[in-house]
C-alpha cells in the first residue's frame, strides 16, 4: 500500500508538471519512483503505465528542446556572423561612395539587430547624404533649365564622384554633359558666325549670334567684346540716323546723299538707316525733278502770257512759285545755279502778268460800271478790249452778251410801248414802259410815255384819289413815314436787282448774281421771289462746279457739289442724276478692275473689286455675278462656305478667306494671322498668378477661330441634345455644362477638322496685338463683358452682376473681330496644364482634333473667365484647369481650325 501511494503521488506531480510543460521535473520525479515497483491490481498497472507514458513524453519533449536550442545556437551564431559581414559591407560601401549598397546593408542589419549602433549611425549618414543628393539634383536641374552649362558640368563631375550610384543624378549628369557639349559646340559655331558677320558688316546677324551665345554663356569674353562693339555701332547708327534725319529735314540733299552712301557701306542691314537712305536718295531725285520742272515751266508760262492765256499762265505761275518754295535753297550746286538763273525771268514774267491782269480787271470793272449806267455801247467796247487781253476768260464775253441783251430788250420794249401808244393801248404802254425801266432806269422816252399815258388815263375820280393820296403822303412825310413815299421807287430798284441777278445766273457769274439778289433782299428781306432766286443761284453755282468736275472725272468733287445742291433742294432732279451718274461711273471703274482681274484669274482682286461695286449698288447684276464667281475660287476649307461679304484675309495674303461658316453647325470662324507675341503677364499686373511667366511664343501659321463661343443652338444642332443649365438664356447664349471630353466628342461629330484651340493660340487671339490685362486695356467693367460686374478692375466702374450667361456677341469685339473672349463662359483649350517654358518657343500646331490617353486625368486648360468670376480671372493671361471629364455651369468652348500655308 505504501508503494502504491508513493507512485500515485509521483504520478500526480508528473501530471501537473506535464500540463505546465515542465518536462525536466517530470523526468526528475520519475527518477524518484522505485525501480521495478510492483503494484497489484488493475489500478496499480494503470498508474505504472501512466507514469511510464509521462516519462516517455518528457524524454521526447526534452529531446526536442535540446534540438531547438542547438538550432537557435546555430542561428545566433549565423546572425552574428552576418552582422559582422554586413558591418564590413557597410564600411566598404560607404568608403567607396556606394550608398545604394550601404543602404541595403543597413536595412538588412537593422532588420536583424534593430538596436545596432553602427548600423543606426550609418543610416543617419545615409539620410544626410540623401538630402545632399536632393539638393545637388535641384541645383543641377536649375543649372540645366537656366542653361548655365559650365556650372552644370562642374556639378555633374562632383555628383558623379560623390554619388556614383544615384540614378536621379546619373540622368541629370548625362543631361548636363550632353547639354554642355552641345552648348560648347553651339558656342563655337556662334563665335564663328559672329566673326564672319562682323567682318561683313552684317550686324543684325552678329547681334543675334551674340544674344544667343550670351544666353548660353553669359561670361563669354569674346561675345561680350562683340556686344560692346555692337553697342558702339548702335550708337554710331543712332548718330548717323540723327544726322541723316536732320539733313533730310533741312533739305540738304547733297549732304544727305553722302551720308546715305556711307551708311549703306558701314551699316548695310540697318532698317532704320535703309529707310532714311531711301528717303535721302528719293529727296535728292525729287529736288532735281522739281528744279527741272521749275526751269522748264518758265518758258511755257511766258508763251502762255504772250498768247494772252492769262488763266493758264496764272495757274502755272502759282505752281512755279509753289515749286520754288518747296525747293528753297537747293543744296546741289548745279540745281542752285539753275534756280538762280531762272528766278530773274520768272520775277519779270510775274510782273508782266500782274500788270496785264490788272489792266484786264480794270477793263472788266469799267465795263460793269458802264452796264450799270446803261451805256451799252461803251460796255461792249470795253469787253472787246478785255477779251483781247485774256483770250481764255469768258467773263468779258458774258458781260458783252449781257450788254447786248439789255440793249436789245430796251429797244424791243420801247418799240412795243410806242406801238401801243399809237394804238392808244394804255395798259400795254404802261406795262412796256415799266418793264423797260427795269432794264434802263430813268430812260427819258419811257418815262415820258409812261407819264403821258398815266396823265391821259386819269379820271376825275382818279384825280381826287391822287389828291387824297398826296395828302396822305404829305401827312405821312410829316409823321416820319418816308417809307410809303419811297415804296414804288424801292420796288423798281428790287426789280432791277432781280433782273441783273437772273442775267448773271444765265451767264454763270455767280458772284454778280449773289451780289444782286443780296441787294434786293437788303431792300425787302421778306421778298419770296428774291429768296427763291438766291437759292436757285446757289444751287446753280454748285451744279456748275459739279458739271465741271464731272467732265474732269473728279468724282469726290461732283458728289460734294451735288450734296450741297441737294441740301437746299432734296428733290432737285439734276443733282440727283449727277450723283447717280457718279455712282454708275465708280461702279463701272470697279467692274473694269474686276473684269481685268478675272482675265488674270486673280480671284481675290475680283472679289475685292466686286465688293466695292456692291457697296454702291447691292443689286447690280454683273457685280453680283462676279462676286459669286470669285467666291467659288476663294480658298475655303472643305466643309465650310464663304461668310457673307468676306474677302481674302489681308494680314499675310495666304490665300485663305477672312471668314468662313461651318456647313453643318453654322459656326462662323474668322482668320487669325501667324505671328509672335509675349505670352503671360508682367509681374506688375494686378491679380497676377505665379504661373503666368512671360515668354515669347511664335504662331508659325494662321488658323481660324470661332467668332463667338459655341451657342446652345449650335451644340444642339450637332449633338441633338442641350446640356445647358441656362436654357432661359436663349439659343444664342453659349452652351455650358460641357466637359473637355464632351468638347472632343462635339468636334469629332462636327467634323471638317474642327478642334479646340491650343492655349497659346487662345491667348494670342484674345490679345489681338495688345499687351494689357484685357484687350480693352487695363480696366474692365460690366459694360465690356459678362462677369461679376460689381467688382470691376482698374479704373472700371462698379456695375451689374448678371448671374447668368447671356447671348453671345453683345459686347465690343477685339481687333480681330472675336466676341466674348472675356467672360460669359470659360473656354476649354486642347492642352494639358503644364508649367510655362523658360525660353521662347515655336508652336507645333495639330492638324485636327485629338483625344486623350485612356485614364489620362491630367488637368486641361480653361481660359477667359466666366459670368461667375471676378475680373482678375478674366485677364488675357489668366490660366485655370480642370479634369477632362468634369463639367460646370460656367464652362463652354470656342472651336478652332488649322489653316496650313498655301503650297
């Protein structure tokens, strides 16, 4: 029993130890069990079997533990060995600047021994080196971008030595070395070009080479020396130009020619001097020609004088004196000598002409006096003498005709009065005598007949009435009413002046006619007949000028004179006919040009001439036919038609037309010429963003751009839907709520090569040659564009914030006839949003619309601002961006079309 209890206690302990995995104690406890213990009964046997099994389990567990400890010892030994290897590798890699290998060793070592001091220290060193790599890369990148190749080369050498295994620096070093090599090669080419250009006086080419060389190597001594030479030459050019300008202004043509010859030799490529030289040569030639004309004109004027052609002689003398004034003191000795020799005979001729003209004018004055005195014979004799002195003037002949007409009228009326007296027709006697006295006031026979006629016709009653009248007149005189007494005398004088005016009108002596009618109106300002006569005289004078101008084909003078006549009488038939004749003549001249151009197949010239004709007569059949025919021959892109009234673009004469209409959508596009401009904004511009760095951009070829933003109606016509959030704004309001992807789909569906404009094309077209914040200038308010008008820009006035899109084309266009480039809706551009380049660029234009790569979510450019933006976002230079699949209630589009150069 005692043995059973002892074994049972050991079994319990072994069981407890096994549960706690304390196998050593299990084995020790088994050693305390008596050897060969015999326990009777089934329980005893079970107990012995249990402790035996526990002992075996303990042996197995202890054996596994020993194996694990052996494995652990081996692993620890290997780890310690690996640590030593890694530490050695670290030291070697750091010594050889193989920082990538060192970093790998550090990472592995710290993965095994996180607290290893050596590895931790090396990691700190590597972190510092990584910062140095980043700084070196930034410095090297900056040197490459700014093209400081010598510095870039030095940095690359240092980087290759200090960081030989840096992939980032390796790529930058390769770029730096390649760029430096190309730059040094280009430097040598430029230095050679400089030397050649300077030797050949081709200073423009030399200046371009210097600029490019110093842009690459600012410290290059040779380039700086050449620049100094060019600066000195520029000062010489300026001084020579000033001296040449002064010589031209003072008309010292010999000196100007000498300066021009020197300038052409020393500065053959100076545009300023070339223009001045051309002016100098032209001025010298003009002076010589003027001297030739002056000298040749004097004998001609003398011949006119001798032939008594005073009108032509006077005109030629005026021209000669004008030439003399323009020539002044001739600088050329030969010209000066010829002028000096010619002035004396000219002065003598002027004196002779003035004396003869004075004599002629005196004869005419005397003739007019004799005519006013009714001395017709003397008047005719004086007119004959005057005509002999001036065979070209019609004034003497006309005055003689007036005298003859007046004399004949007096004789005719006198005969009529005498015949009526014989027949005792007192009324006719009285009428004839009164009419005669109009021509010849105070004619004795007419007064006698009129007096006797009236005396014989007076009845007793008439005598009483006359007596009463005399009394009234007497009383009126006493009361100061002298006007009543003089009434009949004034009426007669008025009739005389009116008759003189009519006669003067008949002979086209407008001054005399106006003077006579003014005398009549001075006597009776309310005389309706005199007023009508005066108006007719003025009209006739204008018509006479118009007729003469018509004969000389001086169309502007005809129109001016006819307009003056029509201003007095809007329905005057002859004046209207004269204007119609001028229009017809001008139209015919335009058509003649068009016909000639058609023969030469110069269709732009045909179109231009036909346009001018149609501007005067929109329904002229031939002009319309020529316009239609020339339009068919204009350079219009496929899928488009010529816009009404559009001719060939006149900027660069590429052969493209000025404006076109897309057949499918009805969108009108206008031609934008090629050119170079400064993109971006100056640092002084209010509201400027940092991404607007100024740089020069060349647009190498012209293109077409939508005259307005694409409207809701145009979008719906192509896409069959209207996505706009402002349908109430109307069909002519711009479409919005369209993404960049939507715009690409629209261009594809519309076809004919329509696309979005490139960002540079957009800003170039928006500016239209301006350099200010907006194409309007440096101010913006609600009267100029649709934006948040209650926050104006610059000197703009606070205005309306409309809060919606509005119909396109309501504001003033820019210089290239583009509407709403500012505000209304943002306009998508084709480009991704990228940082501007540092230097000048030449645009590479796409041939048509382009999509985007799959899953390419890079931001696309938006330009122009919108109805919902402040003014600063509407500036010509402002850039915005958005993902290509985003659409907003303020983003729309304006389409473009490439226009390749004519082959």
